[in-house]
C-alpha cells in the first residue's frame, strides 16, 4: 500500500499541512521540524504526487524542447542533455522537431500562449527572426538556444561564436595554412549563428595577417553533409583552391572530407579540415575530426536553470548567457602521428580558450 502524507505526518509527529509545507518548500517551517519531516519521508519511502502538486500550482509538469532537426547529431546530443536536466527536476519533457518550418515554429509560440500543453519552452528557432518572436514575449517562459539579437524579449543561451570561429582560424593558421576557406555562411535574417562565425573567421584571418578572399566563403542553406560536399566541389574548382577549410558544423566537414578524398587529396596533408559542434561521429571518423566543442551539457544546464527561474518568478530581466567552448584538435588538421602524441594538459572547462589533442 502506498505511503500517504498522513503516514508521514504521524511518523514525524506533525500535521499533514506541515508535511505539505515541507514538500512544497514553503519558507515558514522551523528548521528542526523540516528536518524531522524530511527524515520521515526518507524512512517511509514517501513519493509526493507530482501531478497533484502541479495541478495545485496551475502547471502541467511538462517542459517542451523544440529543435530544427533531430537527425542533426548536435541537436540529438543536446536534447539528451536537456532531458537529463529536466528529469532531475521531476518534470517530463516533450521534444518537438520543427524542420525549420515557420508555421510550426509559430504554432509552438501559440501553444505557449494558451498554456495548455506545457509550462515552458526551450526553443532553437531556425525560421523565425526577432520580429516574429517579439509578440510572444511575456506570455509564458521561453528560453532561446542559439543566436538572436541582444536586448530581445527572451533569455537565450549561446556560446561566443565570434571568438570560437577565431579560435578555429588561429589553429589552422598556426599550422602554416595560407588559404583558409569557410563553408556555411548564411547571409539572411535568420542566419545569425553562421554570420557570427563568418565574422570570427574574418577576424581570425586579419589577426593571422592572411588576406580575406571572398571566393573562399561558400554559403549553405542548411548544415548538412551534401551541402558540405557541394561547397567543397566549388572550392576545388578555383584556380587557387584552399589548403584548409573551416566548416560551420561537423556534418558540413564530413561532406567536405568525402569530396577531398574522392578527388585524391589527402587530409590534412593537402587540405586541413576543421568542423564545429564536436559530435560523436567526428571522434570516430577517418580521419578523426578537429572540431570546436561547445559545452553541450553546460548549455543544457543553463537553459533549464533559467527556464525554472522564470517559472518561479526569480529571473529578472531577459539575459544572454554564454556557455564555454574548447577546440578539440584531431587528425583532420594535425595528422595521425601528431594527433596520437601526448595531449597538452587541458584547461578547466570554464575557459573558452582551450585546445587539446584527442
């Protein structure tokens, strides 16, 4: 038979109301009484009825995560990390795949307005810009992932994409590469993440005293393998092709490497390739992929923490929160022998200026 709140009250020698106050974290409970109730809860193995508690609070006990494509490994890995964080707070998470469709993304915001399906939304929009997101402000908690204009109506969690891209270019330039290409620019309203990476790429070239050749910047509509392959074919048609390529995600890099190898070129001896996101696939590819690694677990933790602060009314004004990152240097830029050598001591995860060989 299930343990009830009345059983806990009898065991602790307090009223059921006091047990309820402890369970719901009400502040006006004496420390000794709170401790005695918590000991009784543990001793009896009592599990609060979370559904009933959420109903009393006017909540569903559900959090939604919306991402463009679960087939993109970055989003599947990030979704797993967010799910762990949400489960740790005794909430249930549902995942929506929007496919970057503007109507589906707008419907998510409308569902938030009705507050019928979930209590808050962690949202990585692909098709909507700032003007689309603005009208939904103030209705229910929303935390954005990725880039959006600062001073917007919602919190958002990101990394410093400009600094991260500079880090990749500095790595390639430090290896003596002279013509560094970039694959993945998105010069339209909702392509902020790619645009920041292009800005960092150009700043990295300037810092390394390398010329910026606009023919070496190839835009892509999506960050898919085929887009990376097509961009690499375009670069190889140049009279003076690149000796290094910075791809704006690891799937683009996978496509680019395939084209290079098919063309009879060696990676990294002829063309070094670096990606972005540090997905698991890149750690087991041949060659293993150098990649800029956002701290996905930290991104997940920050997003969930901020969403629950919004739910509790303690978050204040919208914030831009930046998670750390680290460059993981592997065979696709270092070569097999160098990548297999002793790795330098890694800096703390919180440092955004870390390069390790792995």
